[in-house]
């Protein structure tokens, strides 16, 4: 983590969990556990149905609200879809795009991911662009080539003047929800590769200032080690973001790594 050049981000991804009436209780438990000083950007990404309740429950807090996906379309005959304008109107600040579960179960391609990220930016929100290799790709030593392609394909939709507003999340598919975490060295190696690819294609200044997160079974125990890596600027957290105590400990790990006062 290098806070001199870029912001630290701890983002939760609730996935399809909880019901809207449980949101208030969750936030009431989380609020007193939050570090007093703002040591990082804290985001909770939730299903569309929870966003208004989350916004209301987190009023006057330092926690931002995010969505887990959005439609590629502006408006019209797309039954069941939710547009960027709708999310913006609800006060959404972040949107996850290209999560491996969207890619796997809904056929999202790298180009769709890039297009979605560009739409998010056009609506003044921040995309969290997910990339990550499968176990087979890792075992066949294709990780770096694959990640490189995913990053370049998605970022090809983003103009230079918007690039630094993006957040990238490296999430090895084999580590998501499995309890298997990438070692800090494995995660650093890929995050460093992502920064290098951006530097080569889009320049050193933007590469230095873009926040790159690690996601994949990050928890209260392993967060500090992962966050202490120079190219890991935060975390995208699934399971542990549903537990206020664990999530707050991951947020506190940022302060432990940077030596900032969190209380
Ligand atoms: C995720 O879904 O983005 C994720 C990282 O999940 P988990 O932390 O549960 O592995």
C-alpha cells in the first residue's frame, strides 16, 4: 500500500445476501466499530434492493454505497435491468463491474466489462473493475498473460482523463469464497503486473495513482499481511463484509499497515 500516491479502499461485496430490512441492524452494529479517523475509503456494495436502505442507514457516516453490477443499456425495453442513471439517482457512488460470478453465470466478456466501466464513469460513479484467473490458468502458468489481457481489454474503453478514477480489483477465481487466499507474494506479483501493464500503455503517472485491490477470502487475520504489500491498495471483501466485527478489523488493518492512528 502506498498512500502517498493513491487512496486505500476497503470495499465489501454482499452479493445476494441479507434482505433490506436487515440493513439497518447491520449498520448499527458496524458504526461503533468503525475507526474514528478516516484512514481509507470504505464502501459497501449491495444488491439493488438494498441501496436505498443502506444510504439511509449510513447517512452522516464515512461509508460509501456501491452496486454489484449495472445494465449496459441506458433505458428502454430491458425487463429486469437496472441502469447507471437509476443507480446515480439513488446516490450510488461505486459499482463493481466484471465480478467473476457475473462473468461465469451471466456470460460477461472483457469488452462488456470495459463498456460497463465507461458507463459508470459517465454517470460520475467509480467502477471497481474485477479481473482474475482460474485455477487452471494459474496451474498452466497463464496468469500474467490472462490478467494483462483482461486489464487492457477493459481499460481500452476508458479515456485517459478518466483512468485514474477507476479502481481495479485482482480477484483470483480460485480464492473467492473458498477460504483459499493467495499468498501475499502471489497477490503482490499480480497487482504489480497490473500496475506495470497500465504504466506501459497509459503512462507512469496514472499507473502510480490508480488503486489496485486484492479480493479472495480476505479476512481479519490475513488482511494486514496482504495490505502491507506495496501494490495492494485495499481489499474487495465478500464473506467477511457480512460480519461487522470482521469487516471493521479489516478496515483497522489499513491503519496498522500505514502506522496511522485509527481510534
Ligand atoms: C468477492 O466475492 O469479491 C470475494 C472476494 O469473496 P470472498 O471474500 O468471500 O472470497
